[in-house]
C-alpha cells in the first residue's frame, strides 16, 4: 500500500532558517544585518558571510543552526570573526 505521508523536497537540515523560529529569535537572527543595527552586539560589517560559523561550501549553512541555510547578509548575536 502506498504511503500517504508526503515526501518533502528538502530535508529539515537543508531548510532555510526562519527569523520566527525559537532559536533564531533567541539569537536575534535577521536576514538583513542592518535590521539589527540597534542591537548592542551588532557592529557594522558583521554579516553571516564573514562569520566563522558560516559554511558557504555547505549550502550557506550555519553551524549553530545545524548547518541549515542562512542569508549571507544576515546576522545574529553569536557572530564571531572568521579566522583569517
Ligand atoms: S552564527 Fe554567524 S553565520 Fe550563524 S546566523 Fe549567526 S552571524 Fe550568521
């Protein structure tokens, strides 16, 4: 008998991080870094793309979000400089 459970096109690990989910809210993740400009930890120029947790070779994933995709130009309060 065929399964009635729909097959999702992407796994949960690959799904994009939403600003509305609990961990994203806890870390103040925003898809556009400038939206966090009033946050005490935000500094201009800090974006996911230059954060040590960003994985451009893994579908633009973030290690803190189980390698799920985040915006290159996003930001969260766990931003840490990528080692040079
Ligand atoms: S930890 Fe870094 S890559 Fe992940 S959401 Fe925060 S700023 Fe972006």
